[in-house]
């Protein structure tokens, strides 16, 4: 292990305690702990034994996961807070830190399948055991530390209890240490700083109501649990939204109850409560929310709550809240006969389904509409909405005469396809003997499956489509949306048309799609012109990170992440400073593989791309209360060759990968290689 790697390994757990991974924060906290040398040295010793144990057993992966190290660190600090350093206390720290490491592993194995963090539960459990055992260690009891902290009166009296609580997290119950931690929180994340304040004072208010004394509530040495709960439940493990703000306050109230209950129980043995209330409260909330698949769980945890919220809102507005997406099961223009929770059917467990009919001048049939063949939908091709394997089908049922329904075989003739994404799509009411595939066949999006019929419970020929979790007929439906369709000349992405709306399906243009099949080390070189004056050349290269995600990379190490989902090419994350790559994201955030017509669509750019840092901070803060405040839309127009918006223009060239030109402000990039 190199010197730098070892240093970062030791710094990471310090910063992780305050929910960040900044090594400079770690250095600052290490320096702060020197306010109590016994605590500082005991923490370093505990870390050393934990790292050494990890290397001894060959479990190096633990060194990149903070909870394996910050729990032993806190245990060491806890021992150093109680006893002055001696050979006996060092031996105790060694044993306790190794056991904490092992206990962290065990708890993680139990909790990680439910995506629940270990938090500081191992620290609290082992420290309590150590304090219990120390009651018998006469050799250690003689080295008990008597703590004396200065009476700090320079700060407003109302802030001192809060700052003391922050300092207590590192066994430094003094407002000076707390002020350092608060400044770290404020610098790292305004949301974390606000939630720490709100959580602490809300907990104090609840506690003072119950015990009848505000002074006693402020004097509670374990009030730091309140602020840890608030930050965790509204910013770290849950997204910082208004709904989670309410959940965080509920969690704080629960932690007040747990703190008081544990104070009575553990106080009987003169033992501290530590972070038990925080860990138990947060784990309980997260376990329940994980099981019910709570939508505002922070599944993609970023460096700060602001970054997590930005990622969530950008994904929500750009790609929709519904993750299950299918293509319309037809070609041409069809009308919605019934949508979700329809007027006649599509109810309860079967509510997520769509029915489509064909109309001409507002009518679905010609003549008097007495026979199925009079209906424009009858006999039309039904296309596959997904790529996947056919797993079930039926094709022998007759098409009902108009006015009659088969109430025994409600679904009529049908097909069920297991998509490559794992869900199942069922298409019903197909024409008798019209199915053109067999069970086990692999089909691709927009391939012809069958013809529209009038079998089963069907008032008129139509296509019924639904998504379900199981591969047999009658399965409960699952919410979905349509990946793309044209309506009123505008391209809709990841949407759901309303009742009676007519939509047109889109067929991919393979010539456009082929220009965006990028492979590793593809390079694109451009001449850069400012007001038609060449100033330099830039080269973008295709690279892949450790997570298997592809990005364009320039000589300044800026990264522009992209994805090709076979229907469109899009950028989804930029990492770096101002550069032509950043502008490429802005002027061409996505490019649909559709040619032969002019399309208009709206995309919603991440705030960090188009706003100044101060504007971004304000927008992110307000977006915690009102998500739509983050929604910054831009209209784009694509004719198959040129993509245009008020930000700029990009153009394509036949038979050449990537973009031919990129233009923004007074700058133009012209492809030369």
C-alpha cells in the first residue's frame, strides 16, 4: 500500500463521520481532535489496528468502505475519552477495534441485502461492552480521565448547546470544536447544515415538552442524536425533499423517545447512550422504506445532498419517474381508447393497461360498423413493444361478431414477451391464427407479431397492451410509459397519452443510429474557431470508467458521459470545468434516431450546466421544497441532419460517426478527423 493510499485510508473515516469523503475535511478533523490528545491518539491507534487487521486477513476491500474504519475510530476515541493512554488502554483499544471491525462485517452482511447502512451501530455496541467490562478493570479505573473544558461565552447562548452537541460526536463537548464541525457542514452542504440545526432544535423542543424543562433539554449530553437523525433522513440516505423533511422530523421525535428510554436503562449502570438512538431510528426508518420501495430513497448517493438531489431531479425530468418503458405496439397513428384506470375496464390490479383503436375522421369504422372487417384497426399489424423472448401465447379463438363478447376467455388471443429488462409485456385480442411467432422466439422492437383482432372480451377491434411481473396470462399489471411517440408534430419522450388522444409511433432511422455506435478509443478531432478565427484544435476520445460507463474525454481530463439505448443517443453527466465538451452537452443533450421529418422536443438540462454556482445553490435549496423549480426546459428541433436550440447547433454528416460541427455563442468546432 502506497504512502498516499495509506494516508487517504486514515483520513477517510474522520470525514465520513460528518457524511463527506473530502480528505481535507479529514485533515481538519484530525487537527481538531488534538484538543483532547488522549482522544486523538486513541483514535489513531484504533484505526491502525483496524487497518492492520484488514491487511492481515487480506480483506483490502474494507479499506474503501468507510463504516469498517469509522466505527473502530469512534471506539478508540471512546476509550481515550474515558481512560488516559497506558499499555492497558492500548491493549483494550486493539481488541475493541478489531472486534468492532468484525461486528461491522457481520451487521453489514445482514443489512446490506435490504440496502440498509450499518451506521455507527457497531461503535455503540462495542463501546457499551467495553464500558461494562471496564467496571472490573481496576488497573484501568485508576487512569480515568477528568475532563475540564473552558467556559465559552463568546458565542450566543442559544448556539452553545448546538455546537457542544456537534463537538460531542468526536468526544469533544465544547463549542469551539462544534463550530469547526458546523463550518465543515456549511462548506460541504448547506442542506446538511440546515438539517443539523433544524433536527437539534426540533428535538430539544419535543424533549422540553415531555420533561417540562427547556434548560434540562438543552443540557442533555446525548442531544447530538437528533441532528444526526435529521441529516441522515433528509439529505444522506433519503433525498432532501419536503416529504423527507417531514419524515426526518418524525425520526427526530422517535430518537428523543429512544434517547430517554436508553438513558434510564443504561444510566442505571452509569453507562452512556452514545449513538444508539440515532442508529436504531435511522435503520428502522430505512428498513421499512426500502421494503416498500419508497420512491425518494437515495439510491445513487453522491458527494453531497445537493448533488444527490440534482442527480435525482435531472433524471426525473429528463427520463421520467417511471422506469419501465415500452414502444407503442403499432405503426402509424392510433387513438387511445382506454388508458390507465379506464372508464370501463383497467381497474384495481389490472389498472395499468392501454387500449388503442384506429380512426378516420373521428370514427373507428366505415359504413355501419356491423362486422369486424368494417373497423380500421381490424387486421392491422401489431408490433413488438420490446425486445425479448416470446414465453406464452394463444391464437385459436375466433374473432367475435360486433356486439358479442367472450366472457370466458377475456384476453382472447394473446402474446406474452419477456423483455430483456426482465418484465413481461402482454398483448391481447389478436386476430385468430394471425400470430407470426412461436414460443421461444426472440423478437426485437417494432418487429411484426400478429394482426389486430376482436377476440376475447372486446367491444370492437383494438390492441390491448399491459406490463406485468409474471409470464402467464392474468398477471397483475405494472406501471409503465411509452418511450417515445409523436403527437401534434411534437416528440414526446417517456410519456402517457390521455384518453382519446391520437399518437403516432416512430421507427428508428438506422443510418442515424449507426453514427453513434462509439467504441473504446474512438477519437474525434476538431478545429476550434472564435468568430471564424482558428484558435486551437481539440480531440475527444471515448473512454470507460471503473463502473463500465462510457464517456468522452479531452486533454484537460473533462468527462462527458453518454449512453446509446438503441432508440436515442444522450449525454447524462458532465464532470469538469467549462469546455467544449460541456457545451456539447448543452447544445445536444440527446439525439433521437429518427429521420425523414422535422421533430420538436423539450429536454431538461441539469442546473449545474447552465447556472452560476450561486444560482445553482439557490435553485437546489428551493427545489427541496418545490421540485419543479429545478425544471429548466429547452426546446430542440431536429431534422435528421441538424439539431438546433437557442443554445447553439450541432450537425451530422452521412457515413461519419459523431458530430460534424458544434456551434455555440461565437465558437464553432469543425471536424477534421
